[in-house]
C-alpha cells in the first residue's frame, strides 16, 4: 500500500511559479508510474502530467512548456514545477501512483493552487 502526501500549493499571481511535491510512503522506484491530476469544482479530474519509472514523461497539451514533472526514486518523491501560471490553472492538484501489478491506484489528498491577481 502506498500513501501519498502533496504539498506546495498556494495563492500565486498570474505569471508566477510553484513547485508541487508528492511524498510517497512506500517505494515507487520500480514499475510505478506517477502522475499529477487536477480538478475544479463541477468538473472531472483531468490528467496534467505523468512520468514512468524510467523517466518518460507525458503532458496535457495546454500545459506543455509550462509544467515539468520529475521524480526522485531514492527519496520516493515526485514533483511538478509549474511556471507561467494562468488563472485557468486554478484547481486542486492530486498526485497519483499506479502500477500494472497493483489492484488499484493510489491518490493523495490534494493541494490547492489558486492563480489570481
């Protein structure tokens, strides 16, 4: 079982930056894909970025060039660097861990990102 705890959210002005962190309680080094999702009230949770255990990344089109996902397997940490923030990036951001060998994926509790002047 894996527990995920996100941190790093907050209120930031448009054009600003944030670095979100996700700490995993168990090992995520082997065969575990990590992802960041976001959700606004009344809408479905959407995928923002993913990173495989070997470091391959994938991004939602609207965040390409502004968001960077990374991971430190030795520390069981995943990060999301968010630059050039826009008001439409306002959402609760969730960390996810998934693996082919698991019966389910795991979610953190989320961290709020608010972009406003």
